[in-house]
């Protein structure tokens, strides 16, 4: 089974209803079958300045349904030293019909 690590922007677009009618069923299916996020995504989504009170409640509810993956210790140390997480450690792939980034891992 293919699993996905969902990017913050996907969740923002999802909560805002900004996905196209073609994209929404695919994202719904991924969220039902493989709703994985990183701790960074959780922090970014909860700290997003664009939330209304209702939007923040929806975001918290949505995040409660996710499997939140921690940042590995070696990345925590590197992040603290450099302030940047190297993109090479997170190979990005896109679904052909989605215009928003999703991370895929097996």
C-alpha cells in the first residue's frame, strides 16, 4: 500500500475548500487511507496566521485524525544547528493530477 506524508499546504487548501472538484476525491481518499503528517506540518498548520476561530477548531479536529510523525533525532540536531531541514532528506513526488505537493513513502 502506498502511504503519503501530507504537506501543510494540502491541509490549508482542504480546510479552505480550495481544492478543485477533480482533486478533492483523491485527497479525501488519501486522508482516509493514509493520513500521515510530520510534526512540522502540525506546527505550521496550528500556527498559520490565516485561521478564523472556526478554522482553527476545524484544523485541530482534522489533525486529531492524523498520524503525526516525529522529526528524527539527527534532523532535530541538524535543524537546531542550521535552521534548515535539507530537502534531500524528504524526496517529493507529485500525483500527476494534483497541483499541490504530497510526499510519498513506502
